[in-house]
C-alpha cells in the first residue's frame, strides 16, 4: 500500500513540474524554472521509492 502512495505522490510532483514548465514561458521566468527542476528531482526520488 505504501508503494501506491509513493506512486501517487510521484505523479502529482510530475504534474506540478509540467505545470511550472508552462508558467516559465520558455525558461524566461526564474522561479517557475527553478521549481521545474525541484519538482522533477523530487518526482524521480519518490518514484525510486515506489519501485
């Protein structure tokens, strides 16, 4: 059951990273661009725990 929780969290972090990619407007805005890398790094870390 804990694996599914990690999987759902990884999906939500990936969606947040993709949303920030839209807000960054081609990496011209600083904070959304930083959050892209933060959310994707967290996503891959949590996905590792899910597996």
